[in-house]
C-alpha cells in the first residue's frame, strides 16, 4: 500500500474523532510520528465506536505492509505503530470523561 492510503485513513480517523469527541487529530503528526500514531490508535480502539476501531486496524495493517516494488524494497523500512496491548473486548468509555474536562459545560447547566 502507498502513503496516499495512509493519508486517506488518517484523514478519515481525524473526521471520525471530530464527530465523536468534538476534537480531531494532527494528520501530519500521525503520519510522521509513531508514538503519536500509537496514541491515536489506542484512543480509537477504546472509543467503543466500530468505525474508529476499524479505521485504526486498517491504519496499522497499511503501516506494517512492506513495499511491493523493487526500488522501494531496497530502502530501509521504518517500523510503524503497533500497540503493545491487544484490543480489549470490553472497553469502558473512560475517554468520554476526559472529553468533558476539556469542554466544560456553561455555568448553571450542571
């Protein structure tokens, strides 16, 4: 797979997180910084949102794919993000509480 596919997936993750959390990601950082990408992937996996979970898994698969052409195969391949922890079958929505802390409700609405 090419880097255009990774860009497409990262952009879809950005907009899905924007809809789900009200806050997106830095797509450029996700494509260039493995630890940032790993954090985003873990948030997607913990989100209890099927679309986000699938996009995260696709991003991991595409990032791990080896180049298929001969010229690209001679270049060293940089390791891509892989979570050290498997996706949990039952997840809590802990991140929703964090989201509320970053977007407090107006005074009197509580």
